[in-house]
């Protein structure tokens, strides 16, 4: 990913400044020090185990299957959950964490030997990746940050992980390392802000996914599985 250029920034800032009745402020701008910041006190003092309990309870409310396992048992848990969702075609990103968590044999050998098609996202294939996501029954990916309060997984898109993996398959499974669980959106925003402050390239697309697709637009009646995965599961790896 290359860093882009900003076009017409000065003219844009000048227009805003004029509307505010002042000159543009291009330096010496500091963040206000607020005396009261309640967003940081939600679940203050909670241990990682406490946050897992919050996440588990929230998963019940968002119609998401919650499974706890260890890294040694992860392959078996993943196999069982895919079977529970009907098996069939699987799509995953090209993510080194699958190898780190001992899932390479399952993805590259065991499932293919059982005639279960596994598509690993390859940017060189272009549109074929999206076609594979449309045909997949299960999309699987690792959560980068997990919000206990809302039961949300945060996923950073990149060349090897297109966003279609999360939205086009019929069902979805997020592998959630326990270490990724934070209280709420506040901490996720802080992580992203820190990356920006360090000069790191932030992904052009960051997905916040809270369980399976749903809508309550019609008379506030909740309908699950309307415009994306019909079912979702979080497999929490408790020792990572």
C-alpha cells in the first residue's frame, strides 16, 4: 500500500476558516484536556477473564454462537463449527496466523482431502476472490481487536484479506484471540489513532462486525440474516 497525496487541502481549510470567521490554524493545535472522560471508565478494572464474560453475554443478545477453546484444540473446534453450519465451501484470508495457530493442515490438507473446497484469498486472482466469497458457505478470519461491550470484531482489510470474506459467505466465523479483547470502541479508536501517530499506514477499510447481519427497520421487529451472513460464531482462543 502506498501513501497517497492530499489535493486542495489549503483551499479546503481556508474555506472552513472563513466560515468560522478566523484565519486557518496550521500549527500549535493541541487536543483539549477534558476534565471528565467517562468513555475510559466503562469496565474499568475488569480483568481479561471478566471481559470474556461480558463478551459471552453480549453474544447471546446479538444471536452469535460463542465457543471457548485453546490453541491446541482450535482446529477441532473450527472443524465442528463449520460442520454445524453445513460444511461446504470455505474462504479464508492469506493470514500467517492460521499457520501460527496450527490450522495449516486443516485448511490445506484435511478439508481438501474430504472434498471441502478451501479458497485462500490471493490478490493476484482479482475478481475470482469475490466469486469464491459469493459461493462460500463459511468465511473465516481472525479478529484484530474485539469489543466486549458490543460483541464486535474489528478486522483490518489488506491485499490478502478482502472485505468480501466477511460479508458474502452464507455464514461467518471469527477466531478471537483472548488478547485482542478490549472493553469497547474507545480502546479500538485509541489503537488506530496510535498507528496514525506513529506514521503507520492505516488500512483503507476497517470493518466493525457485530454478529450476523440483521435489521429492525420494519416496525422494530428484528430479522436476523438479511443482507450478509445468516449465522455467525466467535471462537475465542483462551490461551493466546
